């Protein structure tokens, strides 16, 4: 279940998804660590430069891994971090 009410699609102005790898990698780092997930979500948003497209692309790639390996807990946790980043960004209207 998505944490965001907004669809995971790119809209006008979201064509540039460069930097998605940083958000993707950091979501896995947050998922593996014991600590403040909220801070990790904020870091994902910062690494994406407050742009929705990189977070959407990172989430899509994470989801693709889960299709192949649905029981991978680490990937599922990373997906949750990215979902939360999207939800927080949508709720806070922070996207550039």
C-alpha cells in the first residue's frame, strides 16, 4: 500500500529524474540502519534536491526488485522509506 495518495507518475516539470540513484542507495542505507527513519526520509528528499521525479524513479526500481524477490525484507524496507518520502513531500508541498 502506498503511503501517498498521489499516483507514482511523473507530471509536468518532472522529466528530469537524474540523481535517483542517490535516493535509491540512501533508502537502502536507512532501511539497514537502526535509528531515526524520519531523518533518513528527510535525507532522501535532500539527496533528490526536493524533486519528485528522482524519488519516483528510485521507488520504481525498488519495486522492480520486489517483483523478482517479493520476500526481500531489506528491499521492502527501502520501498517503505521511499513511499514515506513521497508522502511527506506531497503533504508538505515541497517539490520543486
